[in-house]
C-alpha cells in the first residue's frame, strides 16, 4: 500500500504546467491594469498568482470542480477573488492553465 501511494505522489508531482494563451493574455491585462495604480503591487500580484499555480501539481483534485465547465478534469483555483481555470490532462501528464476571470461570466475569450 505504501509503495502505491508513493508512486501516485511521484506521478502527480511530475506533472508539467502549461500556460495557454487565453490565460497569459488575461493575466497580462490584469497586471497592466493594476500597474497603473502601483507597479510594485502588480509585480507582486503576478508573482503570487504564479506561485499559487505552481502548487497545483501536488494535488490537482483538491480544487473545486469548475463552475464554468461540466467536466471532472476541469478545476477552479480561487485566489484573491480571481478564478484560475485549469484542466488535468492525465494522458499527457500535464496541467493546462487556460482561464482567468473575476466578475466575468466566461473564463476565456
């Protein structure tokens, strides 16, 4: 039993994170908007978002099932009121981060 658990942990931790254009474009727009008020806060915000995303591969299923999509493989990470939407692609062993929204109906364009 212990070896099975260790194997699963290693497999999940080795998942690669891929940032899709829809996510990077929306994050860049939000960072630019924040920078009008405070460039240092914008830089910290971007860093904090990326650091939260880096935690996903350790246990991707702990995040809630997405409210935007009807799939168990698509999850929402909530951070400071923003919803970061990602897909758990177990076939390719990849986390695909593709959505970023706050007060919008759709997480992608």
